């Protein structure tokens, strides 16, 4: 992103995604869904499946526990007055619809990856640490925030403000840290909608990397929800099948666009889906041919050791 800025060539989501994904193998497995591979499948041609812009990420723990999320990249732009812009296209844009329709089919958590440029690009907006260095390139947190995750359920209302999105997004480099304490005191006090097993999940240290990622994303949604003081009339839960870590999840949503526990934590499974096992075994993923994806990224716990 810095090179794009200084060269005058600029940068876009696809370039940055590719730049990151070519660097991570073999520790992280990357399976792009390219056009030639899909040429033989008539359904793909008819529905345009397989040619989406979103990447399906799976985090797989040593014990098989896994977390799936569908990731759409969104860059921070600035207008001629240096005002920040992030085009989430909430509920109107085709990209928004593709992200949510595909995440629903795959039963994973939809999330944005915010490409935020260099710390100097974001100046004068700081990352929020106290006694911020005047040289933004010397701030570790600012550097970490260059790529940050933001659950799509938050990109709604106040959350479409790019400065709110920036503040509430999770640096990619911190996303998988089981020791990261993500719940703010406000969110910790907000117990509405928490079943005993969810309370245990939210308050104890994550058992592994997949749980840590799931927990960080849902913590951000809980934090936003805690700012909306209304309670739902009924605290309904949605029953889901046995492969999911949580047998049922609360439908609490407040003013958010979707029930946040369900939309994020449905991605948490006891075992990875078959197409992830295919990739871990060095085979092509099977069963994704009706979905619209740019490709698949599999991060297994061994990558961190
Ligand atoms: Zn900073």
C-alpha cells in the first residue's frame, strides 16, 4: 500500500489481497478459484458461481475445532478534501448481497477486511493509544491496523462511518491471538442474550485459534449491541445442527442488521467441513461449486507453531 501510494500507481483491494496471499503459503493454504477450473461445470457458467470477489477463510485448530468466515475486502479512500470513505454499500449494493447470500449458504461469518493504507495515509486519525507518537509510522498499533477485520453486522447505521469502522475493527495480526482480551468493560457488563455456555465462552480464555477469532468478532458485535439499550421482547434462540459448537444461538439483534451471535458463531464447528479437509489433504475442495467465491484460505493451528 505504501509503494502504491508513493509510486502514484495507487492500490486496490484485489492487488493487496493477491500480494498478501502469495506470501503466506506453505504455512497457509490458498486455493484460488480460477476460471479455467470451472470451465467444465455448466451450473457455474449459468449462475456465475465461483467467480465472486470474496475469499472463504477457515481457521482449523489442533483438535479439529474450526471457524469459517467469508471475507470481503474494502479499502479506505479519501476524497479531495481528505475526508475518509469506505463504500460498504449497505443492503443496496450487489457486493453486500453476494457476501451475505454466500455466507448464509456456507453458514459462516461474513466479515470485511479493511485495507486502511499506511499509518501516514490515515493521518491525522490515530489508533487511539495514549501518548501517540507524532510519527505514525513508529506506532505498532497503527502499523498492525493496516489490515483489520470488521464483522459485516457492524457495517450498518453508525458503523458505516469509516472512523467508527476503523476504531472498532480488529488488526489482522491480533485476530488469532487467544490471549487477546477483546471485551471492553461495557461489553463485559452486557449479559443480555448470553446463555450460560455463551457466557463461559465469552469470559474464559479461548481454547484455540479458531475460538479466539470467533470470540473477537462476536465481542465487537456485543460491544455495539451494548450501546443500544433496548431489549427484545422475547429472547428466542435458533436451533442448529450438531456439527456446530453451539447447539442453539440467541436471536438477539437490537438495532443491528442481523442476529449477531447466530451470524458470527454459526462459523464455529467441532470439525472442519469436508472441503476444508480436502485442502488439508492436498486435494481440490469438493462441494463449493454452487457458491460464488474468489477462493479458499485455510489456516491450520500448525501454522502458528
Ligand atoms: Zn497508533
